[in-house]
């Protein structure tokens, strides 16, 4: 055998010996907390860090393990979570959106009832009642909400807007489409689209549905009072098709890359939740100068609508470190925790006693509007449809988008079927 | 497949051809050949070229639009932080991969010996049933395997991956060793038996010493497939960071929809690929042997 | 081929030494040895392992596929017969994924065969630097698609012309604009595009198999044909390729089963995108996102059947020829 090969084999053995010094698994005898989220990087990770720092300060003897699985909007994380639950290895706490998504876990009997904690911490007086209702099933509360994000936000770069001849934020769908055309005439893509994983396109559809139907009819879609096959939805899909035609040509961008098209002057508008703002700030950009915002266009409602979603943390049944999990939840619901988490995450606190001075101008405006605006839930982020329905939603919308946005009838049919099958 | 044949693949005697002076037609063909080979080589190297040059442009300096452009100066900024993130998963991967490869090799060698030299009634049929195990899609056993994982409480340790790769590596390792040992003449075994040696003694004194090339082939093959495996890793460890291995940790960095810095992404991809690339570069001849043994016939 | 001296004249140590000297020997004596049990007891553990973890688990998956098991009703193991299978064939997502898989398999098989064969043809007569080229063509097999995913996504990005990156930008610079396309996000061409990385990865393997095939044919055959005045083309067509039929068959089987199983590659590049969805990806979605385990198991069994339909006859053929020896 060649000397080179012998050397190589020796190297392999050496690596094995070195590797053997790495512990095969954490043999932790101290207290430990394992949390499971999909906030792996960027502004979201920074927000999480704010919370975990607060936790470590309050619980210095507990080792903290971040079992995050990458993939925006939880597209991968949810799968891994299922696998872990099935393997009898649940984390000590995991992230779940308030609303129908949480119900998936409640129905499967995977999370513990936390009503006792609410009473103990006085949260039933501090959290908005309507929000807590979305966490409740059969009178029992199943998770602790940490934030509120707004999904129907329109972002743009002031410099690009000037270039395209757009002077004010479009208030209605029609104005919006007209502005898109102005952008195209100026040689810029009208809207930045993030096709990877399909969810961002579904997010856009949510906002277009709201903007075309208005809040009441939009809410009716989930209650069954608005027909999916009716003329309103047809109009919304027609708007959607038009808007998509002004999108960028790269069809599988991740959402931060799509956002960069806007701040980089290559696209005019971006419709995305307010986590976009924290991502841009993490990149060093300035709110107001490099990018600015307005409520997404709405042709029906005169007053602004708040399309919300909320991240919450749960206590899985069978968690190995239940006490540590409860300690974490206490921090999640605490004033210190929420005000450390949310400014960095780009969301507003759930607690009504939150300190507004810690938040930037956009978030302060959001806090005000949260108290006054009419609320509708985001579909793609767990409020209206459960996990299975959301997976189908992403597929149906993705199919439409990659199919060149041609099969409007197929899209409507698919959406109606999801509503019909959803539990 | 005998090792001589493989050697012939690897070291074609070109002395005969090289000495002759080529006529015009043949010269043209030769140039054409080289041209085609180079074009194909460029195409083959393109993806890794992208990976390599974008890993030395620092953390923030990597943009998709400049994917092909080499850096003006080398910037290894991304390597430090990425290594910090990846070193434990890589170490853990080396730990389980080497163990599972060694165990696989031992089992494969014993099985191969039996199927090649100490057959029993129905052994060919049994061998064929082993081979079928090589072809199954892992999706077909994934759900039961995760349930087994839970039932046997293996889920908390990296040994679940050792277990999985050993079990599902049995077919290919058996095949490689069996083909390898088939090339050992039976007269050798006969002669030893005439001298009074039994099955085990023959294995120890004749077969094992001759097996080193076979072991190297199997070790490399199992090392590469276990190191690059993603399916078993993600299903059986569930993404738990205590059990993160190279591929799952890499997916953490590259799979993120929240990705900001492609420099990290490219560097991590490169770092994870280095061990198998090194194995391939230095032990490529044995890697090739492993590939060819997997072809059953031919 | 030389023959070995009559065995009984050699002690095993002598033969051992001869063998270490690597002298070519060919065995023509029968291989069977004494007792019918042979080494059975030593392979018994492996047999048990295969029985449980391959065949047993396949059976278990089959059982789940006949049930109603899903996450919201995790105790419902009631027998559903072939309902899940019937539902699948009515499910447009399933038929779409299946047809995608078939498209992928076709493109992948043909593409890899052609490129592997071309590489083998270029190298098989021996050329300076062969080792270098062979290494470059083979290295893709050593890397995982989780690592290669981003590179390929960049290469196959759908932006064009001056916004283009990746292959589209190369085509644009070479004034071959008509070649620009949407690659793996294209409605009709997605499976063709996503087959490209697969072809890239496996061409070297096919090349190695064909190289071995070519070089397993003695040179005398070719020389004799040349002496008889046959052209190179005729030599390939009438002498060499017919001898390569077993190799060809092996390549088809191996590539075919890899194609049916494909997951890492598509997941690493296109995630769960609709246009590139194949059975394995759909199964992932059904099990993890929709959490319908019974349906997911049915998909797994179907993947297995697709492979079995091709592999079992092949193995039976191999088995038969082995028995004959």
C-alpha cells in the first residue's frame, strides 16, 4: 500500500481518537432547559437572545440549550418537532403560533394546560383578552404569548419611490397596482417576491385578500360566512395575479434576499410582516431613511386594519425538565422578558403594560394601532388554519405561482377545498 | 469484481500508444478529446468552484450576483465563527461515523467470508435477500424506525446513528467483502483444511491478513455515506443540538430562510465537505474499488 | 490464464506466499465445502437484523398504510384496507409527484448514461492525465447535496439578462440568450433542470462502470478486428458494446433505484416546491406537515414497489446465475 494511503489511514484514526473525546451526548447533571424554535439567525435570533439573556439572569443555575431548526416560518422546524414528539423526546418548550396552529398540538394532546400559571402570574389581567381566547380550548389556556407581529405592512425605499414617481403610499388596491406600473415604467420591479418555501407568496395572498375583501368579509372566510368561490375572492385572485406579474424574475428567493431587492433599489415594494424591519436593522439599515413603511393597501376599510400573528411558547407533555420549562414560561410572560425580546425581534409585546420607550418609531406606532385597529388573523402564520391546512395552503399557492399565475380557477378551487377539509 | 480488474481500470497501460507518432487524423482526435475532457471537467468543477471562492470572500462580501467572480484578496473571516459552530457537530460525526464504519466492516467481512467460502443450504437465496436491503428506499422503514427508536429509548444518544448505519450498511458491506473474497482461490482454503484448520482459524490466519484492501474499501464507502447522510440524521436525532451532526448542523446554517450572510453558508458547506473530499483524494483508488464492487456484475 | 499445481501438493502456507506475491490464479474447482451448515451461525445475527429491520419494518409500514393512523387520531389503528392507496391515486398532488418522478427518472437515466458513456469513451483508450480527469469526474459523489444545495440554487436561479446570476448569466455573456430559462422553478421544465445536479453527481460513477467494462474486454479482440480492417466505429458497435450489456444493465438498475429514492438533492435545492415535488418529498410533507402517517406509509410502499418491480427480477437473474456456478 502506498505510504500516502498509510498516512491517510493514520490521520483517520487520529481523528477518531480526537472525536472520541467529544461527549456522545450531554450528560448534564445540572438543571437544563431545551427550547425549540425556528429563530435561527438575523433579527429573530437577536430577539430570542434578549429573552434567553433575561432567563439566564433570573435562573443562573440552569444551562440553556437552543434547539433551533432553520427554515423560515417554521417550514422545517415543524417537521422536526413532530419527529421528536414521536420519538418520545420533546423539547422542554417549543414555539407555536397562537390560533389554529396551536389547536393542532392541543388536539393531539401534546401540550399541558397552563391556566394555573396564568392565575399565578396574573397574566389573565395583563394580556389582551381576545388574544388569550385564541390560546384557549375548552376553557383551558395552553401557551404563553410573547409577541405580536403585524403581517399587513407595506415597505419601500424612499429613494426608489422618488425614482419611480411615487409620492405617497398607495391606500387602495387600485392605487397600489397603478404604482406597480409606475415602477415598471421606470425600469424597476414593482414588488419583491420571496418564492422559496412558498409561504411568502401565501403571505402576500393573505394581504391581498384582506385588501380586496375588507376585514369583515376576510374574517368571514374562516368562519364560513364568506364564500371562497364568490365574486369577492375572484376579484382578490385577479388582483393577486396582476400584482405577481410585477414581481422579480428570480422565483425562489429567501425573504431576506427579497428584502434586499427593496433596500438595494431593485424593487419598489415589499409586503412582509414587521420582522423585515428588525432584519434590516440587524443589517445596519435605518428606519425612515433606508426604508419606510405604511399599512398595506386596503380598498374597503377606511380605518387601518391590523393583521396579526403571535408567537407563543408551550409546555410539552413529557418534557424532561418541566420545572425549567415553567421557569422559562414565567420569563416569557414577564415584563422584563417581553421588553427585552420584542424590540430586537421587531414585534410588540403582548403585555399591556409594556414600556413604549424601548421601541422604535414603527413599533410605537404599531403598539398604538394594536389598541385601536380592527383585528384580523394571518392565515399563513397560524391564526386561521392549522398546520395541515397551512401546508396545503403553501402548496396550492406555490403551484399557482410557479405555474405562471395562470390557473386562477384552480387556485380558488384548491383554497375552497382546504377550508372545507380543515378541522 | 477482482482487484486485478480494478487495477486495470486504474492504470491503463498507455505506453504502447504514447510511443507512436500520431498522424494528422489522430492528432485532431487527440486535441478534440482533450478539449472535450476539459469542458466536461469545467462543468464538473463549477459547483465546487463557486463554493470555494465564495468561502474566501469574508462574511458579508458574498453576493449571488458575484458568484463566479474570484476575490481580489483572500478573506478568511467566515472560517473562524463557522468553525466554532461546526467543530462540535463535526467531531461528533467523526466519532459516530468511524465507529459505525469499523463495526460495519467487521460484520461485512465475516458475512462476506461465509457467503463466499462457507456456504450453507440456501445461502445464495439469503444473500440475495441481503442485497434487496441495499435497494430499499429508507422512507419505507423510516416511520417504524422512529417508533422503534422511541420504544428502545435510543433517541437520546448518538449511538442511534451508529446503530442505524451499521444495520442498514450490512448489505453493501457484505457484498463488497463477498466479491472480494470470491477472488481468493478455494485451493487456499482446501489446503488449510487438509492441514486441519477450522473455519475460524482459516479466517484469522489466511483471510484477515489478505483483507486489508477490502477493509479500506468498506471503511471509505461507509465513512462517506454515513458522513453525508441526512435522512437518518434528521429523523433519528430530530434536530436536537446535542446530537447535531455535520449534515444537520449544516442544514441549520444553509437551510435557514433567515439567511443573511452567504459567506457563512459557503464556508460551512465547504468545511463539511472537506473530510470526505480528503478521503477521496488520498484514498480515491479504494473509493473506486468500493464503487465498482457495488455493481454486482461487470 | 495459468493453472495452479494440484492442491494437495501445496501446504497452505506455500499458497499463501504465492498469493501475497500477487500471481494471477483462477479457480476452476468447485467452491463448496463440507457441512451443509457452513458458516450459518456466523451470519445469523445479520440475518436476524435484516429480517427485523428491513423486512419486518417494511411489513410494519405496510400495516400502517392499511390503517387510518394520523396525528389527530393517534389511536385509530382501524383497518382501512386499500383506502389510502385508492385515495392516493385520486389525489392530484400524488399523481403530480409520481409523474414528476417518472420525468426525473427518464431524464436522469438518459442524461447520466450519455455523459458517463462519453467520459468513458474519451478515457478508455488511455490518455495522459487520465487520473486527473477521472478524479474530477468522480469527486461529486463524495459530497452531500445539503452542502451543494446553495451552489446549485445559485447556478439555476431564474433571474435573466442583466439581473441574471448562475448559468443564465453565463448564457447571457456568451450571447446564448435563448438558453436562459427558469430552471427548477419552471412549470414545465423543472424536472429536467433538477435532474442536472443528479446527472452531475452520478456521471462519474457510470463512467467508472463503463471504463471497467471496456477494459475488461481483452485488447486482442480489438487488435484482431483492426487487423481485419474494421473501423473504430464498427469495433465499438459490433464488438465492444455488445459485451457491455451486463454493465449497461447494472447501470440502469443502480441509477433507476437511486432515482426512485431521490430526496436529499431535491430537498436541498428546491425544498418542498410544487414543481419539483417527487414522491419522497411528498411523503415528507404528508408525514411531517399534514401528519397523516397512514397516507405517508402508503406513499413509502409505493416507492418501494416501484423499485421492487425492477430490482427483484434483476436479483432473481443474479441469483440464478450464481447458483449455476
